[in-house]
């Protein structure tokens, strides 16, 4: 008699014989959560995007790419997301290298990640007061005689970019620090023993080992910046220079009540993000020649 058919064998053993042990069963809630909140909404939105109010199956996509006011939001969003991602990485890498050598690493890390706890809306509200014409920033510069009239940093590109850098830096920093902390210090010490200076150790040891992690950090930071919405509305010009693609989706859904068109915009948004992520990972595969990639250091 087979193990599965024997009534004398406990249920736990019969499930284990089919590969359904306790660990596997613990994964089921996560799978159900993923299906309910990610997979089903995605496919529902994808199908809905091909059911326009008028026209053929691809009418929503034809409308989007036929209207410069709509398809221009892709370039506007990329013009924000890419520089913000590069800026946060450029800040995070040297700071992470410095923080990892400090004794009070936990305290400094806690201070640097405070913006995550504030949220994008609260940061944007704070910047409205700080960067405004009568804010502390302009008043300080005018008091010191550096400027004679307030610098316009709100309701334009720069206000949104500063907000995204402030809110995106902690996320990028934590990821960079985690990857950097995973590199064996003995490798760097060995390089120093052989006479390699700080720059040579960074260039030939640390950076090649850190590159795969930086690529993933870039992708995640870019996706976060690309989905900008509150900052673009509160600190930017939603109908002008900072009309990002998420605003186009919002207007289609909640101003025009065209959920099919909004779904199409969301699908286009996702495809642009996916395209950048695939490109970055492809470049990483070409550049990385470290031990994990099977190449020569």
C-alpha cells in the first residue's frame, strides 16, 4: 500500500510525502497575499486597459501616444527619476563607506534614515516652508548678503527633485550600506598589505564586488523615484514642468472617470520602468567580472 493511501500514517507525514511540509505551508499566506494584492490587480488592469470607452482594442494606447500632452509625461518623469537616482547613489556611496568605519554606526544610520519615517507628504510640506520666498533658506541667504531676491525653488523642477533626493536617500543609503557590509574586510586588508592605496583598493576590490548590489540599488531607487506623485503635486507644477506620468493616470481615473485609460497609462508606466530595469541589469552583466560572475578579478 502506498504512503499516501495508508490511513495509519499521520497526516503530517502524508503531506510531507507530497512535498507539503511545514515550511512549505508557511509560504502559502505569502503566495495568497501576492496573488490578491499584486498579481490579480495587475492582470485586471491589463485587461481593463484594452476595454476603452470608445474605439478599438488599442484605442487607449493610440490616444496616449498620439497626444504630446500625454506621452510627454514619460520624458518628464525620466528627467526627474534618473537624475534623482544618480544623485542619491552618488551621495550614498561615500557616506556608506565612511559610516561603516565609525564606532557609532547605529546612531548615525538612525539619523540618516529619519526622512523615511516622515513620509513624502510631510517632507514636501516642510520644504514648502523651508524653501519658500520667506522660508529659512532664502531668509538666511538674504541676511548674509549672498542674494538680494528670493531664489525660486518651489513649484518647479528643483523643488520636486530636492524632495525626491531627501526621501530617496535613506532607502538608497541603507541598501548600499548593507551590500558594503557584506564584503569581507580581509580582502581590503590583503590589498593594503600588498601596497594598494585607498583608491586602488576601491577600484580593484571593493567596487567590483559592490557593483551587483549597486545595480539592484539603482533599479529599486529608480522605481521609487519614477512613481513620484505627492512631491510633483505639492512642490511642482502639475500642469507644467512636473506633470509626471502618475499625474496623467490620476487625472484619467479621478477627473475623467476613465478607468480604462488610467489602466493603460499605468501599464505604460510599468513597461517604462521594466525597460530601464532590464537595461541596467544587462549593463551590469556586461561590466561585472567579479568572482560571483565567474570572471577574473
